[in-house]
C-alpha cells in the first residue's frame, strides 16, 4: 500500500556552468538515501528511479512505489541524489557525468535538485 505522505516531488535542473554538457534523451538516475548525522547520504538506497533528460530539466516524483525493497518506509530526513549519466549505466560513473543532491524531510514537494558537480 502506497502512503501518499511518503513522497518527494520536484524538478532536476542543470546549473548554468554545466548547461553545455547535457543533451535530451540521456538517462538521469535518482536515488534517495537516509541523511547521516553530518547530512551526507548514508546507507543503502531507499528508493530509485530512472528518468530521461529533456531540455530545461526533468520533473520527478518518488514514492514508496520506487522503494528498493518492498515495505521500505520512505520517510524522515533523507538526501535525494540525481546523476545525469552519459552511458545510461547506473553502476558506472564516468568523467563528465553531472551530479547534484539536496537534503529534505519527507514529505517534500517542489524540491529543486541542481545538477552542479561535473565528475572529473
């Protein structure tokens, strides 16, 4: 059963400094992890989704339906991580992939995740 309060919604937008590096049709991976005491992502992924980059950004909604393990409670203090992934492989990270993250408390709506870190 999906709890409507267990959600993160918003948009992924590319930072101006990386705007020339993105092109439509490329995969964008979203991962939600618990926020550790220092605010950094901690532990296994709670929920994941794969989106497709469009000009201007990508809207998203993560709920219990995207939980990695059935019955996972998508709630509390979390970090939402987005990665523009050039090879569309969730397991690899390449130079030129672009990441961004934001810490939120669920439920969270109108979250903006800036893609602002280009991997070396």
